[in-house]
C-alpha cells in the first residue's frame, strides 16, 4: 500500500510540473511613446531685459495764474473744469479807480497836444518876426538890440515847443501805463487748456502774486524719469518707448524721447530723460502715474 501511494504522488507531481512548463511566458514591456514635435512658440522678452521707470504725467504749460495788481475781485467768469482759450477772461478786479485815472490821463494828453499846437503856431509867428527883423537890420532900420530881441524871443519859443513835446511824451507814457494797469484788472488765460482749480472768491482782496486759478494744458503729455548713469549714451533723442499707466490699464502708448540730460546727477548717479506720448492720450490725464520700459544696455 505504501508503495502504491508513493507511486500515485510521484505521478501527480510530474503532471503538475509538465502543465507548468507548457504555460506561455508573458514579458512585461514598457511602451515608450515617441515624442511629437510641438509647435514653435515665439520667444517672449525676458523681464530682466528692461528697466521700468515711472513718474507722473506732466504737460509743458501748467501754471498758477496770479494777480498782477492789488484789488478786489469783482466777478469770476469760469469755474474749475472749464476749458479756456488764450486771452479768455477768467476773473475781473474792481477797475473803477484805474479807469477814472486813465480818463484823466487821456484828457491831460489831449490838453498837452493842444498846447503843443499853440506853441508851434506861435513859434512860426516869431520866426516870421525874426525874418522881418533880419531884413530891417540889414537895411539899417532897427538897432542891433531890436534885432537880437526878435532873435532870442524866437529861439526861446522853440525851446518852449520842445518842452511841451516832452510833456506830451510823458503824458502819453502815463496813459499807456494806466492802460496796462487797467488791463491787469482782467485776469486772462495764458494759453489753451482747462481750469484745474479756482482759488479766488468774489469780494476777496488780492495782492500782486496771490494765486487766483490753476490752469493746465491737456497735452501733449510728457513723462520725466531718471535712469542709472550706465544708460548715458544708450538712450537717444527720438527713441521709442512703451508707456503704460495703472490708472488706465487698457492704454498702451508709444512715447518718444525728446530730451536726455547730458550730465549725471552726482548725488544720485542718475540721468534725467523726458519723453512725450505719440498720438491720442487714450484717457490719460496730467498728474496720472505712468511707467516706461527701457531696454537694458548690452
């Protein structure tokens, strides 16, 4: 029995080994997908290839309009935000005293002019008397004293004519001076622009130099900024720069360099550059912050 059982076990074991040898062997292989060429992308400029310089937008014409003479503000013709043209009246000072003085000066000038005509006419009469005295002296009809009397009287009258001429000149100068003083009572716009601020009030007494209005041009817009001294000689007039503003994110402007400082500021080691926006401002206004991208030197 033991031999028979042992033979059966040996037979079963051999059958299992034979079946395991007949199974196919599957080798795991890793499949590597071929690399597909990607579409070439344009190389974007590196951020470190530029220097960002910023500052406020400015205009060339932007001033405080001040009073040129003492007076009381009689009326105000414009308010903040109004657009004005060169010579427009912004405010009027009380001009009654100056106007009266001007009329008096004009009357004095007219009186002096009439006086001059009178002296010139008298001078002609004395010249005629002198010619007659000369002929009578040559004929021996009058004495030398009578001839010299006529001569010096005519000469004196000519000097009176010169004196009155100078008086007339002085009167005309005074008239022009008062005309200028009268003109100073009218506060006018110095250039085309917009009234950014009004300081004056009706009834206010002002002195020469007191601020009355702040008038600003609306363009052309400019940006003044500084760069390290290494850019000296590498930023040139006429160069185009890209300008942007955080106040108007959609605006992308081109600005042209119009001025480059020829010297370096010794305290900061920088140079000053001024550029001007090309074309429409696209919502940009004076005073807004803006920046430009300046290529670094190679």
